[in-house]
C-alpha cells in the first residue's frame, strides 16, 4: 500500500516550491505520487515504488533509481541525464521526449514503454529489454546495446555509432 501521508507531504512541499534535491527515500512506497516538474536532482530513490507516479517534466539528473518500480509512470519530458536506472522496471512507462543521456539502464525493463523522441545518447542499455516499446524518433547515438532486447524481440549486440529512428526535422 502506498504511504498516502508521505506522498501528500512530498506533494505539498513541491507545490510550495521546496526543492526535493538529494531527497533520501530508498525503498519508499511512493506509488501514484504527483510531482510534475519536481526538482529531484541526485535524489536517492533506490528500489522505491513509483508505480503510476506523475513525474512529467521532473528534473532527475544523476538520480539513484536502481531497482525502482516505475511501471506506468508518467515521465514525459523528464530529465534523467546520468541517472542510475539499473534493473529498474519501466514497463508501460511514458518517457516521451525524456532525456536519458548518459543514463545507466543496464538490465532495465522498458517493455511496452512509450519512447517517442526519447534521447538515449551514450546511455548504457546492456541487458535491457525494449520489447514492444515505441521508438519513433528515438535517439540512440553512442548507446551501448549489448544483449539488449529490441522492440521486435531481436537481440542487439553492439554499441550504436549513430542512430535516430524515424526522427523528423
């Protein structure tokens, strides 16, 4: 069960303009928390339950999200540059327009995720699963795709020198 008091307290702080930078909430149950455009730089959300969280446009640069459950989360336009998302569950998450440049997504599940115009520049997607993910306009320049399961179920074995899938100018 989500901790409604904890979620409400964080939502109130955010609405009052308080920065949540370096928030320490490892293993916290924050499912359905609503923190759009929150400043969560360097937050420690290790193994946090963030199912169905609204983090649209959130600033999550260098956040620690290893093993976090972000299933069905709204991360549209979020900045996750340099974030650690090893083994994170991002199934069915909406990452449309999100920035995952230099992020560590080793072993993460992005099955059926919305990845329209998502930037994975130099991201590490080794052992990640992207089966059935929507990759329209996705940038994978310099991304590491070692043993990565692609949307069609094929396994990619190499680093991408340059790849922009269906990006329109």
